[in-house]
């Protein structure tokens, strides 16, 4: 069995790459499973994978490193029940120090298991960070992003279709200079050839003890995570006019609009509609992009929100509540909160840390 661990900042395209990879592997009769990870427990990505009939497990309430025993349990669950040849383990985007706290423990406690390690970077945010141009993210948040790249086994620069040729060439030059010696791929993860190439190259770079761990200042790391507010909320929309799905679109766009008006940096802002349709906003997107949804009459629909935003939890919670109230008043629909969790991640305390 192979375990392919993915790291990378929030909104860097890890989920898209995994979903496309699973499609390819299944078409070749290769069993694949996914373990999602987050500081919360109600995950849009978990719903998304399940809606695509991808075997999925979840490690919630903390990152892989701090919930390592639960990661082990979910690996064993997949092995016992489904027996996939390849497991993708997608770490939460605010996590770093993966080599010492996840990769090396996996190698130590799973003799015979092959481990791969890819770190994803959205090309647009990477361009800003490496060129020294202003970004809206706090310095401590950027620290996490830099450390993820520093410890990467294989760097995958994603979403290259969303940047112009000149800027892409600048990124390539800066990556060559800053991360010399690391294997790097540039891809659009919706492109079949790009995903095939990623899987092939990853196989050439098994994550062994030769992969160096990073020197991490855990106070800065914890400070960066604490700068991000997490909000997970399940909503039910009811519309006597049979416009529940249209109201869902209006709500999603209203939330995004309010966040951009306040200039709060977006790690990711994800929505799941009826557990089957996923819509996302990320840090590199331009203002004015709108969520769209195939419209059909519906008296109700379910919406799950995963928001990871640089602000405080109370302000983020109030913003979503205000958006809900506005959409209700304008459309005449009724929006009910089913579950809600709003918080900041706690101080990272890894179960294991193997540095040599």
C-alpha cells in the first residue's frame, strides 16, 4: 500500500487534484481512498468525495500531527474494509512540520508501506509571496506557507491556467532560485495529462528519512493559525416560491461579497449544496467572481459552509448571520441553522515529532 500525504496552503487545489487522480486510478482498476483532515468536523470536501463515490475517511478536530492516532485508525479502517492500493491523506491547509510529525511516524510505524509527499501552492499566491509583493495575509500566516514549501518533498504549483505567461515564467525563475534541488511540477489539476504526470513523478520521489525536517518556531506557527477564524455551519433553506437553490446562490455570493468588502484575506470559502455540489472561493480570486448553480425548482436545499478567513470567529459569525438575514428579507425564504461551529485553532501539539 502507498500513502500519499498532501500539504499546502488553504485553497491550493489539493482536493481537486485528489479527485481527478482517483478518477484515473479507478479507470485502471487501482483502488484508491481518501482521508480528509480539518480543525473542524463538518467538511465540504468529505461530502464532495463521497458524492463522487470515492472511499473516504476523515480526521477532524485537529490536524494529522496532533491527531496522529486517529490518522492511524483511519488508515487501518481503509485497509481492513476497502484495501485500497493508494491512500491520499490531505492535511489541513494551516498545518506544517509534516515531515517530522506525520511522514516519519508513518515510516516508523508502518514497515513496508510506501509514503509519498506533495506540497501544493496556488500559483497566484505563490507569485505574490516570492516576489515580495504585498499580500493581505498576516506575517505569521505567511510563515506557515513558507514552511510548507521549505519542507516539501515534491512542490506542485497548481492553477497555472489562471495566470498569464509572463507571470508564470517569473514564478518558475523564483522557484528555481529559492527551492533549488526540489522537484517541481506546474499543472492545471483539471487536466488529465497533468494529473498523470503528477502521479508518475511522485512515484520517483518516495518520502524517506532523507527528507529533511524543518526548524519550526511553534509560537509563530501557532500565532499564524490563531490569526485564522474557522466557521463550519449547516443551513436549511426553505422557499414557498420553489426558489431554494436560487436563494442558496444569493447567500453564497452575499457572504463572499461581504468578506471582500471588509478586505479579509480568504484562506478558503467552500460551500456544499445538498451534499453533491461544491463551490469555492480562494485567496487568488478576483473580486466580482460569482457562484453559479444549475437552477431547478426546489422548496428546500441544504448548504454547508466551510470558511477559513483571516479575522476573528465572532466577526465572521456575525457576517454570515447578517448575510442570512438579508437574503431572508429580500427573497421571503426561511434559512435555519442546523449546526454551527466558529473558533480559532488551538496551539499545535503533535503526538510525535521525529527530527532525525
